[in-house]
C-alpha cells in the first residue's frame, strides 16, 4: 500500500512538472501548440489544469483555445475581461464542453452568445454580471437543449426575457438575482418542474404570486432577499431560505401542523411582524444554520429549542448577556458563533463556559468583553478561530487578593491546542502581555494593530513554527528590529502597514533577504516598482536633510531596541513637520549598539 501511494505521489509530481514546463512562456506554448494531436487525447482534468495555468500567466489567446476543443469539459473564465466575441467563436467549436463560466466578463454581449447556440453538450452556463447581455441574448440560449444550470443575475435581462426561459424544461438551477422579475414572468416559469435552485433577490414579485412557488415540487434553495414577499406558502422540499432585508410575516403560510423543514435560514436585516409566530412554523430540530445579523430583535426566546444549530450569527443585533444563556442551552453542536458588534460582555461569555465543546469559530469583535472572558474561552477545547479585535482586552488581570500583582491573561489561551487564527487588532495589549502567545504552536494567523507594540513582540513571534500570516500594524517597529527579525520558517505574509518608523531601504532589504515573504507596507509597493525599473540604490545613500534633524530640547541618547524599563515612544520629541521628514529618512533614530548587536555598514550609515 505504501509503495502504491508513493507511485501515485510520483505520478502527480510528474504531471505537475509537465504542466509547469508547458506553461513556462509564450515560446514553450508555441512549440507544443504545433503538436495539436497530442492535446486531442489529453485527459480532461489535465487539459483543464493546463488551461488554468496558462490563464493565470496571461498566455492564452483566442486562437490557442482551438487546441483544447477536443478535450476540455469545463472552462472557468470568470473576471477575464479580455473574453469577447472572438473567444466565444472558438469556444462554440468545443466538442465536449459541459460547463462554461464567463461571469463578470464585461465584453460579452448578445452577439457573442450566438457562437454557443445549439451546443447540445453544454449543461451549465454562468453569465452573471455580463451587463451587455439583454433579452436578445436570451433568445440565443433557447437553442441549447440540455441546459440544466443557468445564471443571468445582474444582467440587462428583463421580465420578458425571463418568460422565454420557460422553454428550457431541463433547468434545475436558475439564478435571476438582481433582475426585475415580475409576477407575470414568474408565473410563466411554473412549467419548470425540475427546478431545485431559484434565486430571485431584488425582484419585483409580490405575495400574490408567491403561491406559484408551490408549483416547483423539488425546490430546495430559494433566495427572496430584498423583495416585497412577506408570506411564504408551505414548501415541503425547501431546505435553504434567504429573506434578508424583507418584512416577514410567515414562512409556512400558517398551515396548522405543517412546519418548514429548513436547514439554513438567512434573514440579516429582516423585520419580523411576530418573530415567535414565524419560528413556531419552522422545524427547530432540523435548523442548523441561522443568520440573524443586523436585526432589531430584543427577545431571543425562540432559540431555546434549536439544539441542532451549528452556525449562529447575531452580529450587529441587540442581543445582550442574558440571552447568551439561551445559546449555551443549545450549544452542544454549535461550531460557529458570531457575536461581533453587540453589547455582550465577559459576563455573557461566562454562560458559554463548558457549554460549547464543539465550537470552532468565535467572533467577539467590537464587543464589551475584557480579559475576564479569556478564562471562559479557555474552556472551549475545539476552538480554531478567535476574533477579539477592538475589545477591552489588555493582556493582564489582577490576581484575587493581590491588587498590585498582574497576571498575563493571554496565558489562558495556551490550553486551546487547536487555535489557528487569533485577531487582537485594536486592543490594548502591550509587549509583555503578548509573550504567552509564543506557546500557541498551532497558530498560523496572528493579527495585531496597536501603537503599544515594539520590536520585542516582533522577535517573540519567531518561535511560532506554523505561522503563515503575521500582522503587526501601526506598531513602533524600528529598522534595526526588522533587520534582526528571524521570520518563522513557514511565514508567507508580513503585514507592517502603519509602522511609520520603517523606511523604504529597510523594507527593500528585508525583501531581498526573504524573497518568499510578501511584505505589506506603504513602502513595499514603491520598492516593488523601483525593482522593476532599475537596480535599487544603495541603502547608505541617506538624505542629508533628515540626518540633520534634532530633537526638541536637550539631546538624549536614543532608546535601545529592547529596554527593560519599558519602551519610550520617541515620537513625542518631534514636531509634526519633523515626523514627516523622519518617514522618508533612511534610518529611524535607533542606535544598533544599544541592543548589543552589530548591523551591516549600510544600515549603520
């Protein structure tokens, strides 16, 4: 078995190398395009992988598509603005094309669709946001006999064009989102008895025609967001319903004894006439996904019996601590809980302690929680993602009975053995309080944004073995600190936006030393542009004017990169005009000798 697995891995690597070589440059493409017969027998999955690679590298021309016409079954050209009528002419000749995605291709118009008329192999077509497609284009699609999935959302199609779609009897998925579908147009579609997926967001349908939905016996997905529909009839096969920003009176027509078998319900921004009446006609034991974000609800008693919930979003709602007990009561299966932008405090989080054993994602951004909540969060063993941004977290608490003894509160998170993502942006944490995070061995994403953070924290995170993204935005990082930084072995992105002391030369030098790491900083783009134009100028070529800047008042020695007595914000010593000068200076005013290290001559000068 191990030998067989090894052979499969070698085969995959060989295929990857072949695709990489074939898509290396325009020259290599020109060589193999002459060998057209070899591509005609290429397996579809390999041909599709090769085409995707060529598209990413911008090596595809319309004429090149011809060599793929005998082997490609699925093509995704979404967002490819170069796709136009010429491209469609070649795509229309494909012999076994089953799925075509040209969403957001703004050059596609009605005449371009003429090329795919009569394609009996085509079953899936996505024209979303192709704004030049109108009712005339719909007529071209009527000759595609086996079309099963069609999306024309946010196009120029009107109610008349929608009515013509009634001839596509095999449709099982129809996306008409953002189109002014009228009552009359919807009535014309009731002959599409195979429909399972129907998206009508933003349409002009009313309660009078909502009963037509009962004509679709297999309908399982329905999106009525931003419509005037307030009452739905009983739809026995419906499992997904979106009525965002609607006024909701009833979801099951008020039929006695009949409950909607919904598994997912999205109603962000909705207004309920009687929320308890609405939810009394929903089978609570089957509902697993509930989005109540941005609602004006005050009473959440209807949550008491929803013990199958795995995803609950009450962000931007008026939920308070006392209602969190209701969530705790049904929290056994909960995996994703979003309480951001609410008035929930640490007291409410205490109700969840030990009650959500399977919770994987918890968002508390812009809430009233403080460090006390961290001890409660530590009792959530399955937690993978934790968002504490813009909260009152400081990173320490006072020990009971010892008002002057501080304890690092983030130490509580070390019990979360599966924690992968942590967001502490906009909190009050300082360097010392962040030290316990070095023990989070599974962490791959860490986001910080604070002007209380210095080089000390940057170096502390070098020990996180799986860290791929590190954001330390708005921190007081120095050139010397960044130069000495030893990135974690798996780091891919370092976000330093707002770190004003860092200079263009230092950012460029870091990029040279660690080319695999993507740096986000105000100077990072400038460095990238200058590298493309010409060789970067030497770092020691400083700006005479900035080197002559003097602090106000008496001269004082520059602070070290690490100071035991705490970090001193050197910005306080300068006027605004001088700070602006410092932003373009080749070095921040930090002496490398203060931290006991020797920097390259280019950095010292």
